[in-house]
């Protein structure tokens, strides 16, 4: 039983680590500013 709980905890930590890595390992300056359409004259 203890082995199953340890394995589940390891899987949860691995999932959290993957989500953390994908969220915070992107561009150094963050997302680029949104593109604004040119103003009509």
C-alpha cells in the first residue's frame, strides 16, 4: 500500500514539474505585445 502511495506521489510531482516547465520556460521577455491594426485616416 505504501508503495502505491509513493508511486502516486511521484507521478503527481512529475505532472506538476512538466506543467511548471511548460508554463515558465518560454520567452525570456514574456509574450510579445499584441499586434494592433493600423489606424485608418
